[in-house]
C-alpha cells in the first residue's frame, strides 16, 4: 500500500485530518445535548447511556486510527502511538495534572480566589481549631485504622490458613469490602443506635444493657473516643483486603522452610516472628501504605455517620464543608494540598520501586 | 509423634473456634440489616432484630382482674402476697411467674410465664416503599394505614447503572489502548508520561475537585452523565493503565512479530489479539472499577449534586440518613438494595476480584 504523496493526496489528507476530529467532536456533542435535554425514562436512559459510553469511545479510536492509516508509512509510525496514548494523556492532563497545579495556586489565594494571601491558609490549617481537629482526627484514623486492619488481617489470614473452613471464613471477612461506605454507614448506625428511655434496638446498647450497663449515645459521647467507633467501621470493611493479600503471601512461603524450623524445635511464635514476618515484610509494607493512603482520604463514613459533628471531622469532610458550606476555596484547596503532601512519600517510594524494577 | 499429633489436633480445634467467633462477629452487622429490612416499621422500633430468633420471653398466660376499689397507694394483694404499685409496673417475678400491669386503671394484671418464642412478622412493604417513587401505604401498629411518598430508589438504581457501566468501560478501553502503546510502541515522551501515571496512582482526588468543578460549570457538564463518566474515568485511569500495562507487557513478543509479518496493523492486533488474550486481567480490573464507581459517594456528590433526577443510590441513601434518620424500615431496605449488585458481583466473580486486588494493591 505505497501511497504517492501527490498534491491531490496531500489535500485529501489535510481535509480528512480536519474532518475526522471535527466530526467526532460534533457528533458526540450532539449526543451529549440529546441526553441532557431528552428526559427519557431512567431505564431507557441507562441503556442508551451505556451504549454511547462503550461504542462512542471505541468509534473515536477507530476513526482516528483510520485517519492515521491514510498517511504515508513513515508518518503513520510516528503518529499512531499518539492516537493510542493521546486520549489517556488528555484526560489525565485535563482532569488530574492541571487541576492539581491549579489547586496549588488556589491554596495561596483568599476565600473567593481574588487576592494572593501567601501562606496564610496554611498557617490557618495548623491553628484554626476546626482544621486542627480535622488533622488530629485524621491522624487517629491513620494510626488506629491502619494498625487494626493490618493486625486483624494478619491474624485472620494465619488462622484461616490453619482452619478447616478457610474459603468460607475468607469470604465472610472479605464480603464487607464489596459494599459501599454509605451502606456500611447505615449498618453501623443501626448498631450504635441509641433511644433514650426505651428498649434499645441498637445491638451495642442492647449488649451493654444486658450486662447491666447504661446505654450510651456512642457517636456523640466522650470525644475524641467517638472517633474510634467510626474507625471500627473501616476495620470491619478493610480487614478483608489486608487478609486476602497476607493470605496469598503466607501461602507462598515454602512449606519445607516451616517444616525444617519445626523439626529444629521452633515453636509457633518463633516461626511467626522469625520466619513469617521477615518473609512477608514487603507485602506487609505495601498493605500498610495502601491502608494509610486510604485512611488519609477517608470521607464517606464520617459524612454518613456524623457529618463531621461531635468533633469527628477529618480533612476530607472539612474540605467538603469549606468548599460547599463556607464557600472558602482557599481553605478547601489548602486542605487538599495537605492531603497531597501527606502522600508524597508514597509517591516517591512508588517511583523508586518502578525504577528498581527496570522501568522501561 | 503421636503426642505431637494430638497437640496439633487440639490447636486446630482452637483455631477453628476462634475463627468461627471472628466470622460470627463480622457477619452479624450485615445479618442485622438484612433481617431488619424485612420487619414492619413498628416492630423495628419496638424490639431488637435479634428477637426474630427463638428466645425465652415472658408470655401472658392468665389475666387477673383485681377488685375495682384496690388502692394503688397501699400494698396490693395478688394471690395471697402483697406488692407495691411500682413493683407491678416494672413487673415482679415470683417463682416461674411474673406479674405486670396490663392496664392499671382497669386494675387488669397479667400473669406471665417464660416460654420460647420469636417475633416472626415479616413484610416486603419496606422495599415497596423505598423502590417506588409514588405514594405508598404503610401499615401502622394500630391496624390503620398511612400514606407516604416513596423514596424513588428504583429510579436511582437505574441512574447508578447509567453512571457505573460507562464509567467502567470508558477508562478501561482508554487505559488499554494506552497500555498497549506503552508496552509495544516507541514514541517520544513515553517514559515521562508513564512516570507521571505512576506518580498519580496515590494522588488524592480532592486536589482535582475544585478546578474540575469550575470547568464543568462553565462547560455545562455539572449534573450530566457525561461529566461524571469523564471524572471517574480520569480518576481510575492511573491504576487501570498501570494494571493493564503489567498484563500486556507480559505477553510473548513473538506474538506481535508474527502478527506484524502477516500484515496486521496495530489496531487489529490490539482488538483481535491483545484484548482477547488479556480477558482475565480485564475482568479483574473491570470488577474493581465497577465496584469502586458503584460504591462511590464523594464524586457523585460533587458532580451530580445539583440534579436530583440523576442522583445515584449512595446519594439517595445519604439523604435518607439525613432527613429520616430514625425510619429504619426505609434505611435498611434502601441500603440492602444498594448492596445487592456489589454482593452479586462479589460472590459470582470472587476469584477475579481477588486477583485484581492482588495486582492493584501492591502499588497502592
């Protein structure tokens, strides 16, 4: 398929190179307008939306690929990678990279982004009582949430490995991972529910009463311990994640290594601390980082359970509140940047790991 | 040796027992929700959901009518013994029996004995109430009915579908194309773009929300499906690209070379060869992204918040929690409806889900 780069051909290529992008934008814009204004019944809307979402993207790639195929070979080879990578790069650039830079810029501006205020917002984050509370609570989340998830995950992984019903046990522990924090919030709100002067229908209070105690309003009681009742929800949901990964790591420890230690008279504790922990230390580290990053961004649970009241605010809920309730873009952006700064060590570790694995 | 084995057996028994207790603790919250969602509204508020299990409870076996002129301020005579009014109000236990007022004014006294019993009133009314968007009737404890407006979870279910499926397909398609290019094509900027993708893996999405919201407002994308698809696609892209890169770059090189020899273009190689060969990886990451978007609350709250008719289920439930926090019959049913799809996906495709987790977690 040797194409001669004649004048007619060049003109045709130029025309196509303009036409294909324009048509793509035009067609999808029209479809977008149709969806926005149609008011179809929800089921029809869902089906059509799914079709558009799937086929639409494929047709974009297909048409651009077809366009590049019309070019002479040398150009084809040069342009094709950009057809493949382009959409991903554009999307990431527009919706992640640029916004991060813009947020950084906004964090140095005042509440409605009209005036430069230097580091005033950052100073406020570490002095304003509301914001400091959010930072403290987030620290509680990171420390207790991560410790408990990793601890329980490891314990259950080891127990399951030696039990007679491993599969069932793992499925049960893992199941909460599949549901949303919102649904989990409802589940746990019901457990912590408190009715003054009435029969307790919340499980926790019913247990307390059965043992002769006084029922409590758990979510608003002695601060900051009420945060722990929220963290319990995270532990319930994320322990399964830690467990599954630890379980896979434990199973990859060679059986004869453990057997040899047992023959040498090592007891189970020695085996655990001297063999298992060192062998899975890499996994331990990566699970811990994953959960730390996760707890840093925690939002849904707090929002559903208390809405940040009773001193349970975390950085992400305070971010939302600054943005939508107080209309303070400056504080909001600064809180987001604080989260970003907190994950920078993880980013560095990831990049190092990538380079160590040979990169490209 | 025999001694050792018996010791092992003993420890196995202990392991099983401990694990069983943990599993029980882990599943009770969900069971409580499921049971409650089928109980009538009035029952939920009067007795704990665990009362549906057989348990010993006081049941009235006899009713005594005391003389009308009984003075409640004086000790009251019941079957030859005397009790105070306060005792009878709280219930007083004598042998196997308990005396408690049924109606103080009418001097009607219940004589109760402990019997096995269970509250087994179940109903599907909660689900009808939550799913429907129109008026529905609800049975009151006194036998009457009350009419209320439904919560419209049925519509939100479809909205969630319309958000989730494209928000899964779009980033996976885009990321796979990109991953193919990173793995098998050479182009300027290849390394730097990939390094950026790795750096973006753990970046909190909060840093992007404010500027995107501004852009969306000026483009009219707020409260539209297209807007939230793009947002979810961008937030999911780094992990999916990284995951798909790992899968695609591990395919044997000969495969590509022989396909090229046969004159196949990169596009045909990608759609006819690579996609079918990476189906397990695609399945894993699809489940991951699907559940992520289905369960998301923050992104939809910010980008769909302004349009009530496109609200997804998580927002609907969050609103219910805020506005009708004590209507447990609605909350439990709504939460369970939102859990149905993830649980079905989870139990049907557990193997792929775990595999996706193993691949995706390592990089956070």
